[in-house]
C-alpha cells in the first residue's frame, strides 16, 4: 500500500529485484508498468471494497502510505493513517492474511519518549497532527492479532544504501538520526521474506 512513491515505490523495486511477486496498490497504481512480477491495483486506501480486493490471495502486506507535506497540515486534522489501517485490518482478517509490516515514523507511538524535550517540541509543532494519527494507527495495529511489525525510520534521506543500517529493537537504544529510503525499503522486504521482528516495534537508523 502506497506503492507509487517514496518507501513504497522502492519496496516494490526491492521485492521485484529478489524475484518476488508484488501487487502494487495506490491511487495512481495504473501509471505503473505491469510486469510478470508486478500486478497493479489502483484504488482508495479508505475504501473497504478496494482494499479487500487488493489484499485477496496475498501472503503479506507492506503499509507505506504517506501524505504530501503541506502548510495546512499544521492545523488540519489528519485521519488517513488510522482510517486506512482500520479498513486494512478488517480486510486482512476477512481474507485470513496474518503478516503486516507497517512503516510509521520516529516519534510515533511509544518512540516519542525517546525524543529529547526540544525534539519533541519541534516535532509536535510541525508534525503534531499527522503523528497523532500515526499514534492511533500504531495502537490499532498493536491491538490486532496479526503478525505485525511496526517500522519507525528516523529522518529520511535520498542517499544510497548503507552497509549496515541499525535496527534498534530495545527502546533504551532508540534515538533520532538519518536513514536512506533505500535502507528502509530493504528492511521492510527483509521483514516479510525472513519473518523479522514479529509483533515488535523497531526504529531504523544509519
């Protein structure tokens, strides 16, 4: 989900590069080129019908939806993450799909406690409303009976892969930093392929 931009688009490339079959779901998925390994599915992540059809007969879901940064997000309530997750969880349960890898972000959920007071103040001032919805999203996922992994990348860059990005599993080690989108895409596909960090929340950094 979120297959046409950012981490989602890179995760599609990563999975296909490993010979994995991918169903690419996004509003603009019809702009992607379908191949032997990529099936495109254009749809609305808030639509129960679209999401149910998209996840049918899959073995895992990578959730990588994002929003466009805009001035109005300073005051407008954001509900995309929780709305789409609620729809997705219902669809996965109905289809018997257990594996979910969801990308949120550092500062969401209980990782906010790993921020310094200054970091938290600035983060809330700029990203408070989107991250309040990511908090709701994470709570929904953690309350589900799925084999979930919550992935919180730190500040994203367009840089190359690093040799050994750090997967911080112990909350006492969580910290901010930088990580490339390519590294995040590699980890989320690893998590699906190798069943990493099931029912765990991790922070990714360089």
